[in-house]
């Protein structure tokens, strides 16, 4: 199973909440923690990372808080994941060259790069606004607007 770390999961929850509540122009760390049931220190850490990566803007003062830096339709899931995790990849060698002792000898490496680029494109096509929308019950059926990426493996190549 391909998994994101817990902090990235929480970042998606926080960003979804901020984007899904436009009636509240600014959100504080405490209000976000209360609304998402996350610990305040975790939310503070996430807000800093998301701000540092240009996904949120902060406003100082008594009535200050955080707001999306851009409309939710212009923020991608890939940007949120990268803000917390770093580069998106399938294996470490695909995102951090030189760390693996098998690099250059491993047959998985080339395919890992292809899979990593596919993951990047897939997450890049999902907008924050998609996470805030309610899906209809029949949304399980793929449509052209839904992102479904396939990876076909055959001997000697990946498509």
C-alpha cells in the first residue's frame, strides 16, 4: 500500500477545512485545531510549513489568522504533499539520488522514476477544491473529469 505520513494527512485535513469554510476569512491555529480535532502544536507546525510553501498566507494582529494563498481551484494535492513530504516519488532513489547502495544496479529504479512521475501528475491534477466538494453516490464511476491514471507493466517497459 502506498501511504502518506500522518503529518501530510493532517495537512490535507487542515487545508480542506480552510478551503471548505470560505465564510470564515481567517483561521487561527486554535480554531483549526478545535475544528479538525488535531493538537494545537501539530496545527501550528503545519500552518508554518504550508505558509513557507506559499499555500497559506498569515495575517498578524488581534484579528489575524491564516487564509489560502490562492483559490482552492489553484492549489493541488501535490503541492500540499510536497510541502510536508518533499518531492513525490515511489522510492527513495527516485527522489533522493545517491542514498541507495543499489543505485545504478537495481532494475526497479527506472520504473520507480516512471511511477513517481505518474503519482506526481495524478496528485497534481487533483485540486484542493475537489477535496471540499461533496461527491455524489455515483461518483465511484470514473468520468473524464475524474483522474484515473493507469500503469501497465509489461516485460521490458512501463506505459
